C-alpha cells in the first residue's frame, strides 16, 4: 500500500472511530452525518426525548419522594421502564453496528479492521449490557411486587392511623396462616409514620371477637373452648372453612376478628412473615447489630443445644438473629416477644436506602419468600414513605402480657384503655385512661395488680423485658 493509500486508510479508520464515539454520546448523530437522515433523526430525537424524560423524572424523584417510591413500586410504571430499557439496548446496539458499517471497514488495513471490530464490540457490550442489566433489575422488582402484594382495594386510615397485623410463624408450602407463632399490630400514623407496636401473646384465652363477626357468632362468650388460645384461632377457622364463604384465608380472617375484638382497633391489612425466610433477609442486608443481654442457647426445649449466642453488642447473621428472636431455653413467651420487638426496631433503624440498593436482588429474593400479605401493590409506595418517616422517630411498644394483663382471663376494657393510651402518647396527646370496669361481657378481670415480673432477655425486667412496654423501643433494647 502506497503512503498516500495508507494515510487515506488511517483517515477512514479515525472517521470510523469518530462515528462510533458519536453514537456513544448522541445516538443517531453518526447516521445524520453520513446522510441517513430519516434513521438518524428518529434515533436522535428519541434519545433526546428519553434523556429529557429521565432528567425530569430524576429531578421530580429527588424533590418529591412519593413520586420516587411510586415509580419503584408501581407494576405498570416498572413494566414501562423495563420495555424502554430493553428497546434502548437493542436499538443502541443496532446503531453501533450501523456506525461500523458506515465507516466502510473493508477499506482499511486488516489490523485496523480488527481494532474497529473490537472497539465496536466493546461499546455494544458495555452500553447494551448495562441497559439490559438495568432492565433485569427492574423486572426483578416488578416480579417481586406482583408476587408479594395483592391487587385488592386499598382501605382508608381509621382515626388517622393504619393498623397492620404482622404474624410470624414457621411456614412452608401451603402452610401460610397456620398457628402464627407471634402476633403484633403495627399502628401507624397516616401522616407522620409514628408507630406503636402492640404485641399479643399467643397463649391468650377467653378473649372476645369483633362484634357481629363470624367468630363472634360462634363464640358469643369469647374463645372459651377447652385448650383454645389465640394462636389456635387460625387452625379452628381452617377446620371450619364453610363458615367463611369464599375467603382465601379463613385462618387469617378469623385471627383478625380476634385481634380487633381484643384491641378495639380496626385492621387495615395483614402480613404473614415466614421466620425461616426472615433469616435470608437478614443475611441479604449483611446482618443486624443487636444488644444481646445474656447468653442465648441455640435450640428448642427438649432438643440438644447446638450453640450459644454470646452476650454483648454484636452483629448477628440471619441464623443467629432468628434464634435470638425465637429462643425458648431459660425464657418464656413474653421475653421472646420483647426480643422480637428489638429485632424489628433494629431492622427499621439499620437498613438504609443505600444498603437496600446495594443488596437489591438478594433482598427481593428473600422478601418474596418471606412475606404473604393482602397489602395492595398500589399502596406499597405509601407504606414505604411512612416507613422512611418512622425511621427517624422513636418506636413505641405495648405488649398485652403479665403482670399488666392476665393471659388466661384478660380484662378487655383495660386492654382497650392501654392501647388507646399508647396511641395517644405516640401522637403527642395526653392519654385519657379510664379505670378498669372489671371486664366486658366477653372478657374477664385481670390480675394486673400482681407485682411479679416475668420475661426479659432470659428472665427479668432489668434484663430486657422493658422492651415489651416503652415509648422508645430503641433505648429499651
């Protein structure tokens, strides 16, 4: 090749690289330069439109958090973003290939041809690959929302609060809702997100159901059958499904009727948490730091102790956190309730948006296997916003356990009064407690005058039982 021809080939090669660079910076510009105006103009205007939309959306998300949460949780919006990213990946890759073709690669040397193919391939892989990865993450988020949340109707707040029943249990395939191991009502202020956790012991008996409900008709004097406890309501309902019409979750429905009768709170939504799946969620966020007040044996009563969670402030993995929350050696149900509330508080306080983003796929996978709920997908953004508001506030807690409440013959009027007081304090209002009247027709008098104290990390008030009743759960834990 003569020097003149060689210089001409180098010029064409540099032009080819320029066309690729132009496609990287402004898709369609290479086609406009080369005279392919229709393709170039459509690609360039589409790029400008999408870029402007993305910048406007990013600005709106930055200044208006509800919009960002809606965009991240709305299945239709996520589907649109998924399709746009996928089409962009394919279209941009096609423009890179076309820019390489426009550069007339057969007109320069073999080494330049190979280099042009390598550069073009790298640009295609980087740009299209990044867009496809983004589309995949959006698809994962959409699948998680669709798999986890329902499509039912949203309910309004009751007296300015959303009341969500959170149940925990060892659930497996086909076992959602069977004998929940723990029950907590999260009463959330609809404006501020200030939350009160109301814990109910699984062994409570002789309690009423919400007036006029199916269970109230079956047990007008309260759940007073032999061996009937709160965590057995679900099982009773599932053995008598014909009473609940076409309900998909008669056990959950019956449990809600019991919770409403006990607390006098109207439940908006429910969530069933698989405790085994919870372990994966903790691992997905890199563990959780807890103040372990006393050594906690790993293992159930009657089984061999396989290890110990040593006392001290330490970061626990999913397996250790699960046993911290559920351990029964040397403790009772009420101390476990206290520890479970400490885990809730720590998770709310320690999982930051950056952590959630960094571990997004792991969290989505763990969460889809963790929770079954009737919360509509359309309401997820609202509750995420409330959770972020609650993150910077004190978390109050009330547990309906001895010595305050007798689990065998609960004073229902006293319970209603204590629940109302806890909510009033959380809202900054002076509580207006009414003295116990000795119980409602379906409830029985409490022995709350007892001075004995049970529970705690392993067994005493000083060792952590205070987490069951406090206006600042974080400080109590």
